[in-house]
C-alpha cells in the first residue's frame, strides 16, 4: 500500500515562481536541489522509480533549473514550451567490459549536466501537437502513487519526438456526451546510443543502436459526470529500425541493420509481417478502469493493465498477469488525499514454451506453441528502456 506521501530523496529544496512577459504569456520557473543517499549499486527502487530517470545512482547531489509556459485548455488556440536542465555530482557504478582483448572495469554514471526537457507544443480546439523532449507519464494511473504504468510510465527520461492527439477525452458525436474518446500517436528516437555502448560488455550477447520508438493509445470512457464511469482501451508501443551487433567471446559475430523506410512509420501503427516476424518489436497492454463517486465526493477506482508482448497476450492467454489496482481519492484536502493498493504479476508469460516454425526454417514440426512472452525483451532490441530505465513499470 502506498500513501500520497512519497520520499524521492533525502532532502529536496524547491523554489517556484512566475513572471509575465506579455499580458497573455506567463512563464513559470523553478529551481531545485535534489540530494539522495543510499547503499548498493543503484538508488533504491522507490527513489528511482517514476521520476523520469533523474535519480539512478546510490549517491547524488543535483541542481535542477527549468522554465515553462503551459497551454490553456480553455482557449480555442494555445501554445506552450519548456526547457529543463539538470547537473551536479553522481556516484559511479562499476561495469565490466571486454576492450582491446582484455577485461576492464569502468565506473559509469550520469553526465555532469544534461538536458532533461526541451519542447514546444500547440493546441487547436481538442487537438494538440508536441515536438521535442517532454516529461509525460501515465494517462490512466497516478504516477505519485502507482508502481508504474506497464506501457508508458514516468520511469525513464523523455526522448526527442513528435506527439499528436486529443488534448483530453473528447465527446464522440451522436452520443450526447455518454461516450468519449482519447487517442495519441508518438514517434521518437532515443538518444542513448553512447550510454548503451558505455554499459555494454562487448563480449557476448548483442547491442542495438539507432532504433526508433512508436507509441499509440486509444481509450473509450463513459460519461465522467455520472457517479459510475468506465474507461477501456489499449496502449501499444513498438521499437523499429536500428543496427544490431552480436558478440561472442569478444568477437563480432554479426551486424544486422534493420532498414528505415517511410513505410515503416505506417507499419508501426498497423503491424505488418516481415520475412518471418512482424516488423519491429511490439508490446503494450489492455487497460480497464472502473470508477465510482460516493455521495461525499470521494472516489474509489479499480483498474487492470494486462500486458501483451505478442498475440497470446492480446488474446489474454497470460492468465493473471497484469497490474491490478484499487485506488481511493479524497474530494477535499486532508491527512490522506489518496491511497493505492496494487498487485503486480508477471509469472504466467502465456506459458513456459514457445515454438514458431518461423524460428526454425526447414522444420517438420508444423504445430506452434505461443508462450514465454518475456515482457519488454526482444531478440533484436536491448529491452524496452531509455538510458537504462524501463519505459514501462
């Protein structure tokens, strides 16, 4: 159980203020000092999780400065922008690597200074577009209370890209407000190639650089002004393009480049078959939330995010796997404004066996067994992550 009080660091001092450049343009600026201290190789889980990859090391002293202008949701046309810089000292974590024919140990940690956010966005009526790097968390869960959204969480650093979609849930015509829709489409290119090379052992397994990411979601929601409301839909993400280099005993065994063509951007929206498999690495979740508003205005909500890595998960052949949650939200400020109880299960994976004829050309065994989903992992891509932090939970 997790209450609304979250300790993200040993000490934190923040200064927030605003100033007006123009009668209609208000700039928010913020200064922050983040100090965390721990033992072990990395920062404790609940310090590092859902803070956009800003705290990863067991010890760090960071200074953060940002400015932003937020879009107005009340105006027909509006725009926003922001910039966010973080710098300071962080301890290092040792990694072994096979370099120039010998094993070496190298301390790795965040850069002394990095650009966390830089973006511009525009809104017209119910549509928006954002370009650049912007921190955006879960569309369904409370990032301050939840262990994290399975598909699109607040866990990793934002990546450069373009996102378009509805600014919020929009009424579907001819439903008289009883049914609403929310949809988003994102294309981004992770900028962690150097991070991957610095943390890879260069001895065995593989490393893939130059990849692209795609994310999309579609939610339907019943009228939220009613005491009972339901939300249902799917999130889907994909990794595509890039170059995969495979090592064995310190030697490069193969180098495979997944070509990037204009049609690939379309095929990430509607997956298409390649020679043996679907192009790219596709994963996501079925999401459902049931919310009830009590007479005093407090709300209780039950939700489920069910992961899928392929067709078996989409067909819910992975049993109890998923993030099951029960949330309480108070209507007025008080000692407890919110609380969440969650149960997370990834133990089924659609069964222990996976056999596909495409994996074994020439085989006489034509039957297939769909299992061993291995969520977030793939034979071509180094996990569903950015700068070492999962983009999911």
